[in-house]
C-alpha cells in the first residue's frame, strides 16, 4: 500500500476498516479530527453508540454480513 493510498476492508460481520490518509466529513461539512489515527473503523450495523465509528456493538447484537468481492469468471 502506497503512502497516499486508501484501503477499505469489509470485515466479516463487522465494520469497514479504513486505512490511509482520509478526511471524514458529516452531512454539514464538519470534519472529524483524525489526527494520529492511521486507521479507523466505521460502523455498518447501525447500532454503535459512537457513530460513525464502530464501538463493537455488532458483536452484541449478532450483526451478520459477509460480503465478498466477486470472483473473476
């Protein structure tokens, strides 16, 4: 992974793990301070008390989602 590349990993039954230089904005254009964070995990179960970040609640509620990239045919 290059210095300017962003990598997003879909974690099985968990969050989106985002690594690399990113800017995270809310709907009003407000920016979260991600200083010193080389990676963040974004909630996709909808139950985190710390949205948009993952707080591990997906484990407690039994969230299941196992999307995988399509394979070449």
